[in-house]
């Protein structure tokens, strides 16, 4: 079908606009990547850094040489795996009975859950609760308080409501119980929403730093985002060296600067979670659309 002049202009404008948006997203990563491998005479200068003629990976060698970053990777991966797994399982198990019309007090329970979306206890009561539960300075203080949200439960519940009832009824006739139906039938049919919630939870757990700053005070558990925060708040070479345990030497004697180290840390803490998205992207849109409009 031949497009009219107006349609071609409109499509060209859309393509150009989307390319511009993509460039604004990609540019910061390119800028930081180039700074992280640039020698001191380039990384310390102000302006655009889109290429370098003398790349060096000394900044990456230094941030991994001390072991502090690798230890932070361990704690971040641990909290991400634990938090994501528990969030998906608990949220799905809460949402499943709420999707059944025969549940006694269904509207009351839904109202109670939605109430928490608008009103919360606040920071101080939450901290006191975590303290009384003896979770301070443990990995559980980073996982349990944000285990599930009302929004996530509602989205999963709406998706479960859209599933055909006949499938579960036939399983009941064959002698299956609620748990076997949930784990062997409902969850496999709910791959889009499970993948969506998994992506949400992984990104949230990976990027979270405020709870670690509040609940962890002994310094034994230090997630990547806390290190990134400390590094970005310490712009000077000496302070940065103290945060990362890097030996600070004269600028003339090193092939990295505070700027290149900060750029390297920014990339190694951000790129891993970004790489997860392509594997879940095909489920993301479908899960959001069905979970948001059904039920």
C-alpha cells in the first residue's frame, strides 16, 4: 500500500524522534564508558568524551583489585536473588485466593490491601519494627520489609482472574488440590506476569540503597549501591581512595583518575541488571497489559 505524503512525513518524524530519544539514553553510557578507559589527561577534562585515542583499563583493575567491589557484588546478588524469589512466591500466593470469587471476605481483604497503597506506618515505626524483630545488620532487613507491595498483588490477582476457570475445574475433577493446581497449572500459565514481577523486583532490589543505609550500620554488609553512593559523594582522589581502599598516588604516576574510577564503578554496578531486561522483555508488555485491565 502506497503511503501518502502526509503519512511519510509523519512516519519520518516519528522515526527521527525515537532515534533522538534512543541517543539521549545511550549517550550517558557511552560518555561514562569512554571516561572509564581514558588516561588522566583526557578523563580530567570537561566536555564531551565520545572516544579516546589511548585507552587504559587501569581504573577497572584498581576497583576489582581491593576485593571490596567483589564482596559488594556478593551481597547485592544475594539480596536480589532472595528478595526476588520471595517477592514472586509470596505475592503470587497472596494474589491467587484473592482472584477467587468464592473467597469469604474477598472485598474486605482487597480493601485492606489497597488501603496500604495510600497509608503507611512511616520510616520510624518501620525501623523500630525491624529492630524489634532483630533483623538489623542482617540480610533479612533488606529483604523482608519490602517483600511484597499492594500494587504487585493487585496486578498478579488481575492476571489470575483472566485465566480460564475450566482448566482448574477439570484438575479438581481429576483429584488435584489447590496447591498442586497453583504450582503445576496456574503458575506455568502465568509466565508473562511472573516474568514482569520478577523484572520489577530484580531492578528494585539491585538499585535499592536507602534501606541498606538505614538498617546496616556495622559495615559488614555493603551492597553495590552503597559503594556507588559513597564513591559519587567523594569526588576527591584521596577520599575516593579511602572508600575503595585504593592506594592514592600522584596524578603523574597513575593511569587513572577519580573521574575514571567513578565512571568504571558506575558501569559495573549498572550494566549487569540492564543485561537481564532483554531476556524478560518479550513477557513484559503482555504481563502489564493483561494484569492491568482484566478482572
